[in-house]
C-alpha cells in the first residue's frame, strides 16, 4: 500500500506535468531521473524514492511559480514586440528552460486550433 504523502506527491507531479504540457521525458530530464521512473510514478507502479523527493518537490514548485508568472494573455501581448520576443527566445533556448518553450508553444497551438474551430 502506498504512503499517503507519496500519493499526494505523485498527484502533484502529474498535475504539474499536465499544466505545463510536458512530456514524461522532459519531466525526467528536469528531475534528473529516467523517463521510465517518472512513467512508473505516474501510473502508480512505483513509489517516489526518498532520494528523489526533493528534486520532485523542486520541479513542482518551479512549475507552479512559472504558472503564476506567465499567463497566456501576457505571452500573447508580447508576440508583437520583436525585441521582447528575441529576449524570450534566447531565455527559453537555454537547456534548463526548454520545457517553458514547449508549454508556450502548445498553448499557442491550442489557441490557434480553438480560433479555427470558431
């Protein structure tokens, strides 16, 4: 039987992944584990080991902070400013920030699909 705190941490990890539109592989890279480990945590096959809990907590906190800082409306408002876009692309192109780029890209695609359906 799973420990309640592990279940809560796994659920929070899954929510963070879904909220940011991340893949299991990208999440694993950010946490520093294999994609198989993250996959097994998400399906409930394995517990999150004590040695990985801090990394998972840090990932969840980082994802939550990012969601507070960057709203889709703000992201859209800067699309017309070339200098801001260059700075953002430079920032997002750094290896540790690529998941943010993927998240914004997916939001843009979703918005575009929503507009085309209307």
